[in-house]
C-alpha cells in the first residue's frame, strides 16, 4: 500500500487538536486522506458502516462524547473484520489506568499529546513518519 493510498480516521472532539493534527500532516508532506469523527458514535459509524471503506489506521482520542475511546478500541479489536486496523491512542490523558486498559484492549501505540504547540507538531510528524512511511500494513481484507 502506497502512502497516498492510506485512509486515516482521526477521532477527536477538540477543534484545536483537529486543526493542529491536520496542519501537522500537511506541513510534513504526509498527505493522506484524513476523515475526522468528532465523537465516538460518528467514529463507529465510519468504522463499521461500510465494509469497503474501512480506515487503514485510526488515531483515537480517549475522552470523547457519546462513546469513549476505550469502548471504540474494544469494539475495533474484538471484531474479526477490523482487528487488524492499527489503532493509535493520541490523548492528553495522564491516567495510568487508561494506558493499561488501552494495551489490554489491543492498542498498537499510545501517545500522550504534548501541551506545547511545537512539541505537538513534532510528535505528529514522528507518528506520521513511522505509521505512514516505515510501517508495513496488511493487505486490504
């Protein structure tokens, strides 16, 4: 799968974090198709709504309205059709219990969002370089 073929689902309810994340991908030439879900219910509709248009990677906040990120993670990793989708938690939560629960549910990576704008941009750049350039994705199932 080529970089430009990767469909990213960004699940985030904070408009500032959405803008920063999209800007970081754009500024670092990590151009991909990015769909934004602003709450957990919308994310589940996107993930499970159309089997032919599943995201290739999910960037998931934990603290979301309607359905929280841990429940989304649980559903994605417990479903035969979606469990291979890499899920990266991108959260401001400093709760150790969130970290532990995420890994127990099968998260592929857990990243705490830096508060500082420049650091946030650096983190998203590194995340994009690894997951979109270096990482090997399974074939579309």
